[in-house]
C-alpha cells in the first residue's frame, strides 16, 4: 500500500457532570429528546456561556497522557456555519490556539504524531428518518447533545494502513477510559473523521464514523475506490464523504471544504484562560494510572505474562478492574486470569456483552472458582456451568441446586452400565484391562460426557471391586 496517507480526528464526549457552557446534565441515559436543554445550549439571543472548568482539566489530562505541550493560555472561537444541528449558527470551539499540541502515541513500532487536542461543544443530534444523511425523508433534532463537552484529538497523517488506525483507536480508547475522561456506559460516544490520500493526491475526508471496525472498513473502501479512479485516470477531488455501514461504502456529501472557509472569529462572550504551570503540575500529579503502566504492574504484581495482562487491560478497562477485584477476594491471580481469558471472555463475547453491563459479579465468579478448587465440581462441569452463569447471573451454587435433578448420579449410572454389559464385566474379571476402558466409554456416553473420566474410573473400580468381594 505504497503512498497511503491517513490522518484522523477523534471526538470524545467528556465525562463531566454538566455541559461545556451551561448546567444541563451530560448524562444522556433515560432522557427524552430535548429534555436536557436551556437557553444557553439552545442558543437563545442574549444567553451567556460559562466555561466548565472540569472539561478543561479533562482535556489537559488527555494532552498530558499523549505527551503534548499544554498551552500557556487559551481562548474559544466561533466556527460559523448554518446547519440544523447548530442552533446559534456557530459552534464554540478552539481554532487558533488549541489546549494541547505536538504529542504522540505509539502503535506497534510506529509513532503517530498528535497535532492537537482541543475542547469544543457538541452539536445537536440529527435523526435521519426513512433513510440516511443523503436521502432521508425528514430529519428530527435532539438538542440534548447540543453543548456537550467534547475533546477533539487530531493526528498528523502518519498512518499508512487502515489496520494501524484501528489499533490506534483501541489504544486511545483504553487511555481515555483509564484517564476517567470517557465513560461509554453513560451513552457517551467516540466519533471519528478520517482523511485519506493516495500517492500525494487530494485528500478525501470521511465524516462521523462510529465504531472502530467501521473506520477500518471505510478506509479500506476508500483505498479501493481511489485506486480504481486512478486506473481509469479520473482525478480524485477533495471532498467530504459519508460512510454507509449497511453497504460498507462511502458516499459523497460535499465538495471542497477548507477550515478557513468557516470564518472563525474570537468568541467575545468567553474570557481568555491563563493556564499556569501550577495548574498543569497539579493535573500531572493526579494523573490516573495509564494502560501501559498498568500492564507492567500486572506482570509484576500478579506474575502474568505480558500478553494476558494486555488483553485484560486493553480489551476493556472494566475487565481489568474486575480482574483486580477478583484477585483481592481470591488470591490465585493465574487461576483467575485463566478462567477469565478462556471461558468468561468467550461467553461475554458470544453474547456481545461487556462486563460492566453483564450479570457477572465478582462474588459469584469467585464462588465458581472456589467450587472448582475444593473439588465440589469438576472443571468440565464448571465449563458448562459458566455459560448458564453468564446468561442468568445466578450464583453457581444456586445453579447447581437447580440442576441437581438433572445432575448425574454417577454410582447409579455405573451400576446400570455394569448390568447392561455383563460380558465386558466378565472379561475384566478374567484379567482383560481393555474391558475397563470399554466400560468407562459406556458410562461417559451415558452421562452425555458430563462426568469426569477420573471420577468414572474410581466409581467403576469401586463397584467392580465390590462385586468381586461378594
Ligand atoms: Zn443548557
């Protein structure tokens, strides 16, 4: 893929209590459309925005985690455009002097430079009814999202493959979650714009893609599309496109658009904010543990291999939190990790569930591990049980009671198998060891392979021995 240049912009809804310039809630759970609004975020004439300090601080955390320089002072500008998602006909954002600049994030061996991190307000949410943005019958507007605090993270065009972009986004998401600046369980979103050019040609921007898989798909499609145009000697024009996740293709939205076209002006309603060294160092001092540091700590503290630690941490911050909570209650870190990696994660993935929204709890999960450890249940049975446990959240002990009617009475099964296979029993007694294997196989089949072969063997020997003694 020689000559592919990709840069991205990520919009992260910040985990603040209130919106960027008013006191309406940022939490969109269980909200009716247009319920969380006020004259400020609806852009009524005469309303005055007031800056949410916490949003600036969360933005500083992101800047510091990405090794950026934090500006000495910052101010907000108005980006003027007319669109139904923007009631004031301008968006309050940062243009001339962003909060943070010149950082980087490493993906594999590649250093991806971060051009800037700035704070801005989210526009309202548009719902395209009866189609998508290019062909909807009509549009509904939800101003709940209007004025929500966003951090925009902009990279240099340092990516050469769509896969790299995907990995970068996975890493970035984990960092944002560890920083506590982003919480997807509050229905916050990460949205991505990607620009891509081939062999120094014009760059095409694909706007507003949700889902990291979709970002990768959109970029792969663009590479194929732009290469096809080149083969047919059609010039690629600078344009903005939209990704259609139904067809996995991109469609043209508008031609030629430059940042300068927006006519940014300084927002006279908002003051210039001085950012003192003391302020920055107090943020630095209280920085949460970052995923890379956490991987190193897991390797040291729990003696995990680096791969396992990375999966637990980068898959989902809550999964890593769950792991640590389990280890506090059950002091066998390797066993906890094995059961999480091999069985719990699989069951969750199969249900497309994340641990935080699942019915899995530390107490009941540890209970399962304890049942295995003290021999109450076999590992084989536990592997079956864990699926039902993830489905229902019912404690493993309760599940065992519930299924005890269906539970295997091994002695009874063995007795029946011995009665039905008198010939094999005689053969065994005449010294043919093969016959024991045959009987074990019959019992295993009779229990639907639920019983532990070791236990079957014991039960068989016991009953065969008992019959000899008679
Ligand atoms: Zn408001």
